[in-house]
């Protein structure tokens, strides 16, 4: 093969060339089939050959490819916004369409700041997030994120933000503490941080309802987010929920926060919204936030060239219709409690180097440990996560291993986020492939 001019994610990794998609499988140039057990990065919720979505994209291209939102709106953008708001939690009423998750987070942060400025509270400038969170790779989103490794070399460029503990009961709950008490204690760290910074100086708190890439599919303890909502309301602070990875049906609810019984002021989605067929994300804002801007300057001082792109919106509209009309979200919830939970526990529940299995719906994490009793992680120098990714690919499985689970450096986990159309047999085969890959890695690291 001729030398590539692509700037890859890793200059020393040789990756196969994908040439086709068939249901839950990707196919490389040599004809090898890979079960997409992580949906890429929790993206491909409908698999790789959904005719309804591809037909919608083709039809939109035949009608209108692009119209800049500084001059026009479009029918697919309007229809997608209507459909999302019809199912959105709480008082969410407006949709700002973007091209991906990082853009959605950037828009949310800037809108939170502008909202307070237009309310006559320009002193509200602090954003509070959580350790071991991930909110995107642009500078504002990266600053909000709490993963030390991802932030480290870019730290001089990042806006100063504040991070409290995650709700990560496997590693951080005390032995004599109930799950509910742990959740309340962790949530109350937000109150303590607000008091330290000054309640009138905090503009928003951002969190993932189920923490994805950097922590490994970790849901919050019962009651945690209701307490967070109470604290935000008491101090006039906006609650931003980042559902870029865990939303759009991935955890068994169209909007992941429904499982926790809370509604945010601003919500970010992407990944599953386009299902990989087009790059699209969205920021949803409450009626109160929109009305504040509308009664004030009337102008959200933000934007990108491709926001509200008609073809991307047409794809997103077809994806959401597919999810709703085929009851795929209900299927994810049902099979998540049976096929996923039972299958993972059957294969890995008693494994000497599996410390925790957690998740919801079709979004699960397996935390790997050197010692199950003490929960001690593997030495980072062993490179367990990277080796597991390669071994799984050899087995024909795409999964999402990640290092740095505990603190950005120590700890390893693997994420599974298969397409919502996966059959029980396909999932069982994936569990077997992952088990074989894990044994190969453990033999290699001794």
C-alpha cells in the first residue's frame, strides 16, 4: 500500500482500511468482519447499513445540500428540533444544532455565561465540573473535562475551571457507607465548592448522567442528581447535562437523565443523534434561557459555519424516527437488563481480574484490576487497555478500552456500546471474543 498522507490518531499504529458496513459489522479491505461492540465511540446505534437513514440523506442532497443559518432555516432542521423537544425532559424548548459533541459543549458553556450576563449578573463566571469527566476536545470543553491526562499538555491554554469528585462508588464509597448516603455526600461537595467560590460567582455545573469514556459507564448513585438539582436551584446556577455519549437511547431512555428523574437547564447530545451517518450534535436549552436572550440582546454570540446543516439534520431526523417508531429505546432498556447484564456477569462476574461491571441499557463498562480483593489497578506501564484493544480486533471485535480510569493515569476499563439492533447471538459472540482477548492480554502481561 502506498504511503498515506493522513495524519492519524496515532502515528505508530497500523489500522485496517474499512470498506463496507453490514448491520452490526464493519468489513475491512481483506474481507474480515468486525462486530462493532462499542459502536465506534458509542456512535453507531443503528448499525452501518440502515436504509431509512441513507435514503433520507440522499433525498435531502437531491433537494438542498447547504444553506447558511445566518440567512435561512431549513425544513429538516425545524422538524428535527420539533421532534426532539416533543420528547425532551422538563422545560427544554429550543434546539441549537451543531456538528458534534465538543461543539455542543462549547455552545452550552457560552450560552450559560451569556444568560447570566443578560440577566444582569456578569459576576457569574465559574463553571464547576467533576474529576474524571470528559466533555470534548476543543479548549473550552477540555477545560470543563476533568481527566488529568487529556488536560496535561494543554493546561497552559485552558480556562481555569473547578472540579469536584465524581459519583464513582466502586472506587470511592466507604465500606460502612450506604449507596444513597455516598451519593448525597458526593453531591454535597458541589454545595461546598459553591460556598468556597461564592454563590453569586458560579454560572453552571456540568456532568454526564452516565460517565462514559474516562470512567467507564458509571451511573450516579440513587438520589445524587436530584440533590444536585436542588443545589443548583437554590443558588440560581444552571445545570448542564452532557449526554453526548450516554444519550439518544444508549442507556435505555431517549434522554439519559430521565432515569435519574431530573431535567437540566441545558442538555448536550451528539453521537447517537446522527448514528454515524452524518456529523451532528445539538444543544437543547430551556424556555427561560431562550426568553432571557430573546428579551435582551436577541443574539446568541456564537456560531459555526455548519450549524443546522440540512443534510445532517435530515439524517438526525431519520435516526430519531427510527429509534422511536421501531421501539429501539425500549428494546435497549429490556435487553440491557437481561442480555447485556446477565451475559457480562456470566462471562466476567467471577473473573479474578474484573473488579466491577456497571452500566445501563447498551452502555456497559468492565473495570480491570490487578487484585480483585484490594481493587488495585494494573501498573500503567503494562499498557493493558491498548493491548486489549488490539487483541479484541484480532478476535473480530471492536470495543473501547481506556486507560486512566481512576485518576487519568492508573486503572483500565473497557466500554461496550453495541448497536441497538444487535441480536442475542451477536452479543453472546462478542462476549466470547472479549473473554478470549482478555485472556491473551493477561497471559502477555503475566
